[in-house]
């Protein structure tokens, strides 16, 4: 407390300092404006005026925050009035974005509006010395939301714990949506959840009782511990501790486990049961967005869950769990949602007002407002009506709360994407942006780069300016444009979309390309389908296919299938993820295969055939899959270095941005980064937005904003 009466002007200065130095842990201070006013008579107390909407102005909305240690103490203390109360929160923690319907962020503009604060809660809310001073979602067992369980029970949380303890599947209404849970140490329960959710081999995330428990099951770096226990409380991808103490069916074939800690009082309550680890996965069916309403949960989750734990605080904005990994001691967001969205990214220049509607998989959109890029949370794969609806709802909401009226819409070049078609229906000027240009611009934007860079964009699929499917691209670019400097040699994308689900098709395509007719005599059991028994038929398909791809993702698929690691995917990217996991840990570097480059004019073409021949040789002569994976990773790393060095010779550029889904692969990164740095390059990776297509909208936005700005100037 600062006494203005006795200390005068210096006390006021101290107060201004304290605003910044003593701000709550999660406060984000954008600016402090000081305006001297004459001392008015009659004021004896400190008050926060209720917010007044000002037209054209906007404030940033806070992401949801994990339960703080003080609130955890409250709910664990039998003498506290919030003992075991599932909706405990304070100014340092609790729901924000997920319950905010409008700004200013006052209780009437949240889904807490219907709960009238009791006198005890009102007292806390009004007391500047209280931790709950102006905590808008403040509540207690007397006045706040309540739990209910289906089938009905008097003590809902006790019944939920009982269900988990007896190997049953629980659906629970969490912070940004429903989750499905079961005891992770019980393999039979995990299998039941997997089959009811029809989840293939896709790994589950596990919520652990506390940090100490997480360390028992995983090897955690200091950075990973900080991430896990931080206010965003994301799912952190961490290495299993060997020998493994959890059933293999949680993350089949993988070295990493998605771990998180309890982030709501309700989660903490569940852990008063006798278990350490709970599978905690999104409550949705197939590819649809997560369920948020009680009514929907009965409809959609009752076939999966035995018991449904609900409450009467509505979720306004759906936000799934975020996924983060620590790499080179920095957080790398792979799925940006709860705890991060809709946190804005400062672009460092006035970007005007544009809307970028992203790509298709792992969809997000991005709006610019003054210096800020406001990214939506992860929306899911924009391939069905439900996800499109989620996209539209979220957009309407964010446009409303940020009072945004975009003047230009940026979209992907791909004519078949739902986002492209949606953009075409809007009565606004449109700007198509090439997919890989957007990837690199996104990496530049979050690293504050404006100058021309060498962009390495490696992913599964991106529509090219020639109508082919790109994905192994070296670009020379800035926000104003790009040159395609080099790419992988084209091979036919056999079966189109099916090639993505069935990696053996790409294996056959690459083998046919590398060996010609003689690929028939290779001793590889590649084919689950009919084509393999009919070489002539496959040859005809190979020659007839007009759609070509230069995708690194598809090359990973091909190698994974040739090595016998994965021939058919049960989830997106499985073959590549398993190939990464098959390699030697820690970056032991195998002898790379030299890939020749055709440099007669741009774009240069990187010949993948020698690599495919070597992979096939190793695979048919009984080499271990780890050795095949190592050869592959170091050859790609070596190739990246070769191309960057040669592009540097031509352009003088030393800054390299790496983006695209393939750079989620840490083995590839840890082989590539040292050799690039040795050659004098400065490397920029993603940290705040995903390298996968979840980051595309940011890149589209800065490219479109630059175009608008040029037109203005
Ligand atoms: Zn708190
Ligand atoms: Zn109360
Ligand atoms: Fe991509």
C-alpha cells in the first residue's frame, strides 16, 4: 500500500512503477498512460471504474489460465469455504476466453452472468486487498455453478472418481470443452476407450497427478517442467522414461508421450481418487469439434462414456488442449489453443485489417488489428460442416470482441479447400497466397524478420502455382513475394488423396521412379492392395497419373513403407512419425546419400532417386530400420545444407527460415541445424505458432497486410 497523503508526488511515481513491477503473474501490460489531474476533493478510496465501451477501441482478451497454487490450497483445505469446490478461481487463474461473450471483460459479458454472487463473494470482489478483487468468474459453493452426473448421484465428483477407479470411461465438462478420461494404468480401459472412440493407433495424452508423478514416467527437462506447471498448462510432448511404466497401447511405437497436469479444480478433485495418471482426450466423435454443451454430450458422448460429469457453467468458446514441445530450450507450440488463444502476436507494424482464413488441416484463422495478429484457437480439420460452423462462430465472436471489420481476405491457392471456397463466398476483396510462401512468412513474422530469407518449406501437401502438389520447397522470399528456388523431383501422386492415407502408394511411385521397370524384381512386400499382383496395371497408373508431387512428407511416407515401418496410416502423418521414432535417438549421424541437383535454370530440381535406391538396398539386405531411418534423416539434412549453401552463393542471404509440418520432426531438426550453423547460417524456427498448417493463417495475414500497406503508401 502506498500512502499518498504523506508521500505526495513520489508516492504517485511509486504507484506507476508498481503497476508494472508488482503486476499479477499473468498480467500483460501493453502500455501505461499517465495523465496529471488536479486533486479532487472527497475521494477517500481506490476504485476501479466499470469499463465503458469506446467505439473503434479494442482490448485484448486473456486466454484461460490453469488453477493457481493459492486456489489449489483453498480447495484442499477442509476448513476453507471452497473446500472441494470445482469452480474456484481468482484474478490469477480460471476461465477467461472460454466464457467471454463480449468485451469489456466484465461478469455480465461472460457465461457467469446468471450466477448472482453471494455476500461473501461480493466482499472479496470489492476488496482491493483480496486475491479475488475484480475476479469476474468469482464463485463459491453457495452462489456458483454446480456439478451434476449422469447417471445421477448425490456426490457427483465422488461418483466420477468411483467410475474411474472401476475401469470405466468418464466424460467430463472441462474448461474449453468435454474430455474423455479413463485410468491410464489400466490397459483394458485404454483399449475400450480407443475402440469406442475409433481412434486407430493415434496416441492419447495423459494427465498426471503432479510434476513429481510426471517425472516418474517421463524424462523432463527444466523447460518442460516450467511448461507443464505454467499458466497455459498445455500438453507437453516428453520422452518416456525407460523401462516404460505405462501400457504400450497409450502411444504405440512412439518415444514421446503427451503429458499434462491438472488445470482446473475439477481435475484436481478427480486426482483425490487412487490413481496417478488419467488418459485425457478431447470429447468429440471422429473428426468433429469437441463437444461443449450438456445436451450435445448426451447425444454424442454417451456411446463412448459410461458416466458423464457436467455442470451448469456454459462454455461459450470451444478451446481444445494445446500441444507444445520444448526444443533447444524453447517452447514450440504445435497446437495453439487453450492457454494461448486468442493471445495476440505483435507484428511490429500497422497491419491494417485483414482476415486470413488458413488452409485445411489443423485449421486456424488470423485477423489483424493495428499491430496485432489475432489468431483463432486450433479449429480442427476444415473438412466437414461441423468444423466450418465452428470456424464461422469463432470468427463472428472474435470480429465482435475485437470490433474488427476486415477489408481483405487472404486464402490458400488450393481451389478445393473449404476455406478457399468460404472466402469466395464473402463480399470482400480476396487475395490468394501460395501455401509454402505462407509457411515461411509465418515463421518470419513471429521472428520479426522483414528482409529476404531462404525459406525451407517441407510438408505433406500444398497447392503450387503450377497446379501440382508442392511440399519440398526452397523459396527466396519476403512478405511481398517469392521465387521457387529449388524443389524435390516430381513423382506421380498415385491415387491422389488416398496416397496420403496409404504410404505404400508413394513407396511404389518413388521406387518406379528410381528403378524404372526393374522395380518389379525388388524383394519388398509392399502391397496390401491388388495393384501389386499386377505390375502392368501399376505401370499404367504410374504413367496415367497427371498429378505430381514434390512433397517431403510423401517422401517420408515412401521411405517409411519401404523400410517396413508403416504401410497404411491410421492417423495423419503416422508413417513419418513412426519413421522418426525408428531412428537412433539423440542425433547419431549416419553417412548421408549425396543427392544430385539439376541447376539448369530455376527452380533447381533435387534428385531423390539415389536416396530411394539406397533405402531400398538397405531394406532388402536386412538392415535394421533404425539404420535406414538414420540414413534418411542425415541425407535430408545434408541436402538442405547443400541447397542453402548454393543459394547463398547466388543471393548472399544468410538467414534461413524453416517451416512446414515436416519440421515438427526433432530428429530432422537436430541433424539439420548443426550442419547449417557450421556453414554460417542463422536459423529461424517457429515457437509461438505451429510449423504445421496451424500457422498458415499468420503467414497469409502478413502477406496480405503488406500488399494492402503498399497500396496505401
Ligand atoms: Zn487462483
Ligand atoms: Zn459465493
Ligand atoms: Fe503445409
